[in-house]
C-alpha cells in the first residue's frame, strides 16, 4: 500500500463535508420551525389548566382520549372529504394533465398558466367566489334544477357537496401539475414502441403511460390529501355545521375556546393518522413491483 | 440467394412493395411518389442526408405515419392505413425506446405477452433471444443500468423475439461511439444472416450502409436517386449527388467526345468504359475515386491508360494509408489515397504523375 498524500486526504475530507453543508440551511430551518414546535405541541398536549390559571405539565393523556370520544364525527368528515377530494381531483386532473402533455403542443404554456393563475388569487377569495357560483339563485343551481338533478327546494351552498367541490377546486393545481410533469417526461417513442410491439392504444396506456406517470399520481394525491385533511376554510365558507372537520375543531380550540392542550392533542393525533395513512399508501402504491 | 431489388418482381413476392408513396407535412413534401420493391431476406439500407425522407419512409412502413398517397404492401398484403400493432413488422428505434420501468426480460417479453404467447414459451423465447445478443446475465436489470451498446442489443432482441418477417432499423447505431458502432455493424449483419429475415436499415452513414447492406437506396428530396448493390453504386454513382454522398470523389468538368472518351474543359482527354458513357452526352463530370489513382514519380511509366501530371501540395499520413492533395494543370486539386505498402512516399512540392484505369473512371450528369 502506498501512503496517500496529505493534500489528497484533505480534498477527500472536504468532499465528504459538502453534502452536509448543502443540507445545513434546510436542516436548521426544519429544526427551528418544525421539530421544536412539534416538541412544544406534544408538551402542551400533556398539560392541564386554563388560560386564567395557566397550564401545567401533568402528563395527562385525557386530551387524546377526547379525540376518539368527542370528535369522531369530525375526524370521519376530515378523512372522508380529503379522500373524496383526492379521488375526484384525480379523475379530473389526470385527463386534463394528459391532454396538456400529449395533445396541445402549441398551447401547452397557456394551459399550464391557466391552471396556475387561480393560485395567484388568495385562497380565501377563491373559496368565497364559490359561494357566488353555488348560490341559491346562481346558474349552477338553476341548471341542476332544470335538468332535475336538484329538487325545487334543493340547494348546493351549505352542503357537503359544496365543501367537496371547493376542496377539489382549491387543490386541483397541486394534483394536476405533478401528473403533468411525469406525463410530459414520457418519450413519445415509448408509446410508438408499445404500438410496434402489438399493444393497442389502451394496452399501451395501461402498460406504459400509467406506470410511468405513477410518481406524479403519488405526489399529486399526497399534495391534495394531506392539506385537504387539515382544511377548515372550505367547510367554514361553503358547508354547514354537520360537516365540521378536524381543522375546524383545532381552529376553534386554539383561537376561540383557547383550550391549548386539547387543540395540541387533536393536531398531533390528526398528524399521526395522516402520516400513518401516507406511509401505508406510499408503501402499497409506490413499490416497483406494482408498477410492472 | 434472392434476387436483387431491381428484379424482384419475378417469381417471389417481395417483402415490401411501395407504390407511389407520398407524404407531405404542410407545404413540405417529405416523400415524393416513392415506388420500390424490396426482396425478401435482404439487408436493405436507405441512406441520405437529413431531411431526405428516409426516416419518414421507414415510419410509413412501420405504420407510425399515414401516407398522404400511395400504397404499402408487406409480403403481398396491402397494409396501408392499418395501425402499427396490426402489422407483422417490428422496429428498432433510434433512441432504443426501452421501457424504463420494466426489466430487460420484461422489455423483451413485451411483444410476446401482448400476443398472448403462453408463459413457458415466453420464458424460453426471451431466454434464447437474450443469449443470441449475449445479454442473458442482464435479464433482471433495468435499462438505465445498461451501457449504450447493451441497450442497443436489448432493443434488437425486443424486436426480433417476435419473429417478424421484416425488421425496421432507424439509425440504430447513431448513439454509439465509433469502436462500438463498428462492432455492432458486424453483429447486426451476423444476426440478420442467422435469423434470415428482411432488414430495412435507415442511416445517414454511408460507410455503415456499405458495410452491412446487400442493397442500398440513396434518397434525396423525397426520391430515390440511385439504388443497387454497394459496389455497383460506389463504382458508378451516376449523379453528382450520389458520387459526393457515397465516399469521396474527384470530379472534373468535361464534354463527351467519343464512344469511350471525355475531354476536360482544360483540354485533357480521358478514356472511360463505354458502358458508363451509354447514357451520357454533352457536358458531363468525369469522376475517379481517390483510392483508384496511382501516384508515380514524374517521368516514370504511369502504368494506366488515363494519366496526368501534378504537384503534391499536401500529404497526411493516417496509418493504413496516406492522403495526398495533388495540384494538376487541367483538373484543379485532386485527392489521392495511397495504401502504405512500403512504396515511395511523396512530399509536398514533389512532381508526380497520376494515373488510373478507364474502368475506374465514371461519368455523372449534373
């Protein structure tokens, strides 16, 4: 063995340091604004007391129990709406992304812009606009009444459907764009190759396009499901009391009732449930075996 | 041996018959009334500069492009207007187009599975095919884990495993480096002879086409300008374009002055094989390939019927041969390639005599 020179070893050490240096800003940020507050949240959730008397740490798990006793319907609503918005979003976004990626060579940028432009309008304003669209005297309602899908006294605003519509709309860009990106990356020659190898257009879609767009589907559905499960604005503006979601409970506990331990416990539980579901989902759908 | 491309209309049905095949993209005519028969089991190359319509022709045979007019028959059956998956043809794509999400085995098995071949047959045929292209050990890997040359062979295996009667190759070696390309040229030729099917090979590389093909069609502006066996069209290119595209040529302006004579504008007279003058009259270009010219020291016996004097202006040694530029009085500067057999080498400013056989003199129209 020959001895290595000092210079080579120093260069080597420097090279090994580079990835850590690159990650440092992100890691520091995450630690200060994610890990620390998270830790604080867990501590708070185990406290007892009130705003006047102050909170003390007692290691009390009662706040957690309340999630499953008192707030089970809200938890169900959150998951149901998030799931519904994701499924409908996928059904709307996939054909949309597909059309933009494969059938609009000249207008691609315009269509992408149209998808992104609504995001420039504040979330609250966009959702408020849906109150107008779905209003009792609005066009949508009168059209649905004309074709008989809605009874004479029926309405859309302040229903679960309105919440679902709002959620789908608000997260549509986040599901469409990742799918578009994964579809756009597919070389057209791959589909020609599939056709050349006796695959009909439908088989080529199932065996080539769909598997290759799976990464986009996974990130798109996650980007919809996760924020939708924690959303409270859509129910607030478009729904009614019966459809309250976990987000509304957390919001009122933190800002209205000022019960920090309960709010913290609910937040933490909701997060744990979502993380668990995401892990199961990515494991099942994201493995390569399922892509073949 | 089957018949050549020009005389295929006889006993056997050609593998491919194109009649008046035309493709236009807007105002651009990519393929212009192409009529062509390709005999079975032939290694047929279509060459030409980019934009000459060679790839469009191939894509129409494969079914990826609808012809604007004309018909395509494969083994006697009219397939015009049918989809690629309905044609008994497979393609090796320029970019290989391997499915990145599938293993090498599944890539090769793709066509068989679509045809509903049963599982044990799929295993056997894919295994055999991977052996043929020396890739059995990579069956479980993904395309991105393979080198360019290996991917190229997977693309070939994926097409051949379906036992097509016709294989289309679209610049299949374009992405490989020179050494690998030379190896794959021989490999492709070996496989073609082993499986015994018709190959149609599109390339812009004339050397590659001449190495592999039994017959070559040179395309220009959507039409076939010259077609025949490599030796035949190399020795008698007939048009200035083919002479320039297929190898290097020395072309000199002249006029036909007899049944076997052409006189250069500068006054020199050359003998030309009468067969090559049969179609020509008036103003023509006389051509001779650089390697057909012999150089002898000025004053020595030139040894060939056509000769002229010149002065060496440049010489470059490239191993197997030496390339000379020789300035002549009546024909401008000519390129001469001399094999390095240990004979005299010439230096710039040496006076020399250039000479060549009338047999190696060809005549091209404007």
